[in-house]
């Protein structure tokens, strides 16, 4: 869920309707694979309606889930009650995580880094809370590797960002992760059509570590 949405967000209502349809088309399996390596103490940014919560493995001792949108946060709290691992849902944004320095084993981002105002600020905050060797697990839609599609994304981004809660479809998020000092250990690129009739857009599942 976009981290920079206004507190009373119409996008939050839209996402609560559209998100489960995305999950049914394959996003749920992407989320399951995303958190397979999660363990210990986890912070999840932009948790939305709690779509990742059912998939956290038993190796996770606790999840602190951050969600700024009031509607989505309440849905996430309901989902947390059904999770197999302890999940606490709090108001907050990725730019200022309520966790101490080097106190977290894993940070999870699921379709969020496209929408934050400044990726470098958020990635620096992730690095701050992660222990040395800690993991950043990210599932994001990213800039197309095809030049024509990438150019179209550049043209559409200003309008799309205003319509879709700050989402930027033209961001090269893996490059931003590496540029923030993380070591990208695993990266899977794939096309995914989030809704019927939509084109297959570039997505990634990634695992990066803090040195």
C-alpha cells in the first residue's frame, strides 16, 4: 500500500477492493514466495490490508506492520488476528520506522517502494533498523526493460501517480536498492497482469542483505 497516501485516502478504499482480485490472479503466490526467507523480528512497511500475513513462516518470532491508511490499517489488524505468527499493526510511514537501530532481522516491502516520495530516504531507514546481515525482501513492479514500454511509463507516470496514491511505474527499484548499499543476492524478474485486460507489467521478487 502506498506509504505517502493521505490519512483519509480514497485510494485506500480502492486498494481494499482491487487488492484481493490481484491476489487471486497470482499476487498471493508472489507474496508467499516473498516472505519464505523471513525469520526472527520482521518489520513490514505499507502492510495494506494484511495480505502477506498468512504466509509468514514459523521462523518469524514477530512482525511489526506499518500502515498509514486508517481503513487498510483496520483491515490489517483483523488479518493479524488470523495470522500464524504474532503480528502488531501500527500507524506509521516507511520514512520513520518505530524501531531501534540494528534491531530487526528482516524488512519486507510488498508493492510499496513504487509509491514512497523518496526511495533513498526509505531505503536508508530500512538499513538503519536492520542488523548487519539482515535481509530486505521486496516485491515490486518496476520499470520495463523494453525501451518503448519504459518510455511510455515515463510519459504516464505524472498522471498515474496522482491517480494511484503516488505510484511510479517507471522506477528501477533493484538499482535503487543496490545504490543504497544493500547487496542484492537474488532477483527474479517476471511479467504480471494485475487485473483482467491489463498488460503484463514488469515485476520483481528480490532478496538483499545489509552488509
